[in-house]
């Protein structure tokens, strides 16, 4: 994100669009992600998210400022995790898996909506025969909507890493014996620091980028399908 843009001397217009895209992610995407966790947990009988005021889309209830800064600088970050209590679930392990899956799934839905909205706007411009009159604006919108969508996909893939404290670990642990789960959780903070260091160093970037790019392309194809069928 911004660090890469400054290092490679991107044009000022692109840097501004990156900052705006990061702001949308911090103020919209991260709150939606955490709200999704809380919403599913509440539906499974857990009152904790509601009691702690986390069952809301208000970004101030969810923002972690260090995580938000990381979104701006490197394109991957986090919000304050929603606390849930699996003891309220009828099937605790499966309930935790559903709650964990809700966050990344919400990111993929947001990515789809942004790509679909861009396609809809372009379709309207073409239908009203003003496309070429606003080609510069459309180019800016393509960059903005695409960047927001891509960051959402990155966050979904990032959160599905199957090690604690990421959402992917909660899904994986559904299939592990409880004794192994508690052994791994003892090292949660160390594992997180190690994985984040690997991310910042770029070691994991080819893997995550490759997966995220493939997922982004598939979502883009699905989002553009209605307009393709219309001959746009």
C-alpha cells in the first residue's frame, strides 16, 4: 500500500486514491468484519457482543488504531476482536467455526458488492451514452472500487491463515482434539508475532498474493456476469 507507493514513487493521484481506499476499509470493512462475528455469535445464543456494544457498524466501536495504520501502510491490518463466549452455543466447536467464518465471508461479500457497484455504474454510463465523456472519472472509480475490493479479499485470505489468533485457526481447531487446541493456544501471541513478521518481511506475500488474486478474479467474474449477459 502506501509504503510501496512511496518507495516506488507512484503518482500523487494514486497515493490519494490509496489513502481513500484504506479509509473506506477502516471505516466500513473492518466494522463489517467484526459485526459479522458478533452477529453470528448472537444468533447462536451468545449475548456477549451485544452487552459489550460490539453489535454495531459504528467504526469507533471496532477500530484498533495500530491495525488501521497497518492497513494504510501495508494493506493488511486488523480491528479490535469481538469477544464471544462459546459456552452459550449448543455445539461450541462448530459454533466457533461459524463465528470465525463469518468475518472473512463478510469481506468477500463487501468485495463483491464494490465490484458489482462499479459494473453497475459503468453500465449506466454506457446506457446513457456518456461513457466517453467521463472516461477519466470512470478510470478513477475503477481504481478506487478495485482497490477496496482487493483489500477486502486480502483481509479474507489473511484471516483464513490456519494459525492463532486468525479466524482460520478457529475453523481448523473444529477438527482437532481439544488437548492439541489448548497446547497450540499457549503460543498464540508468539505465533501471531512470527506470522506478522513474515508478512512484513514479504516472505508470505507471494502465497497470499497468489491466492488473493485468484479469489479476486473469480469474484470479479461473478460480479460482472449480469452485465456480460446484458452485452455490456
